[in-house]
C-alpha cells in the first residue's frame, strides 16, 4: 500500500504502552481510503512506502513532546504564584532600597553641610585664639613691668599668679586659659586695692632691730608706716624696682591717728599726711 508523503498523519496513543499491530493496520487502512481525497499537489511527487515502525516512533515522539509540554505547563502553573510573589517581594525591596538610598543621600548631604560649617567655625576659632593669645602676651608683658609697683599685700594675695607669670620660660608651659585667669586675678586684686585705704601689719628691720609696724596704703601709689611705740615712722612709694621706704619720724603721731580712725578706734578727724610730688592726689583728711 502506497501513502502520499504530503499526507499528515497525527496519531496519539491513549497510554504509554507500544501500539498493537492491528491498530497500525487499521490506521493504514484509513489512510488508504482517504488517500484519493488529498490535494492533487502530491501526485507529482514519487510515492514512498511508510514504515509502520517509523510511524510509531514519530507518534511516540509527538506524544512524548506533548506530554513534556503538558508537564511543563502544569509545573509552571503550579510555580507561577510563587514566582509572582517573589517578583513582588523583590520589587518591594527595590522600592525600599531606593527610599533608603534617597534618605542616606540626604543624610550625607546634611553631614557634608554640617562638616563645612564646623570647618568654618574651626577656622574662625583658630583665628580668634591667635588674636586672643596675642592680646594675652601683650597683657603679660605689660604686667611684668607693673608687678614691681604693686604693694606687698597685693603681691601676697596673688602670689601664685605672679609666680606663674614671672616663672614661665615659654608661653606654652601654661595653658592659655590659666594665663588669662592669672592676668584677671592680678588686675582684679590691684583694682580692689587701689579703690580704698588698706591697713597692713608686718615686721620690718630698722637699725639692726626688728619692729612690728602698721602700714596705711592709699591705693597703689602711697603708703605711710608707724611702729607700735610711735617712734619709727615714714613714707613708702612704688618704683620700677619695688617699693622704697623713706624714714620720716615726725609724722608718726599723724600716721597712728589716721590708722586708728580707719580702724574706727577713735572718732573721725582731719589728718594731714605728706604726699610725694609724683602723686597727683591732694593731702588727705580722714
């Protein structure tokens, strides 16, 4: 039996077992009966004999291919929701990553802005510190010239500040804030002392003997002293090398009276004390 090669035979097995011979014979019979109805285009081609084994193999391959496609389709239908969920999860993660990146970028820009501001402040602070340190150096230099003029009570009150000021070999030995505090302490003590009368007691040596004396300071530029017996008296004045004391015994009673008035031991009274020509003050009363 001859079957035109242009005829397409589609065969599908009902199960995976090999086709029976009678099935093949029946198929061939169907093809033979329907052969004359095929288009005339196949008449020009030489007729070939179809091997039933080849036909069965082709049908087997077609069936296996369709079965594989069905399995893949079923598998895809089963796994499709999982992949869709996975894709949605990844899209959500990408969206969150985008938001995180935008937030991080904003923070980075904020940090950069603040860093630039801090650098600007640091530059200004360094300039201010340099100017401040220069001013502290100027004040320290001026104070070193003034320290010998300070009365002994002032030097005693701020002795540690004066010692640091005069003892520092280099400005870097003492912190800048400590140096400035020392300057303020010395100036404050000098200002307070200069604004009032101050009475101080000390032991001083005259003619080889030690005397307990009282000293009346008028600010920073005049002082008078007298001993307890009223025999030793004199005047003190500041100089660039320290205070100089000049003996002036005739003023002993007046100095003692002025001291007792300031101690409120006797009623107020007018007392005249000698002033040096270097002082710009008039003779004092009380």
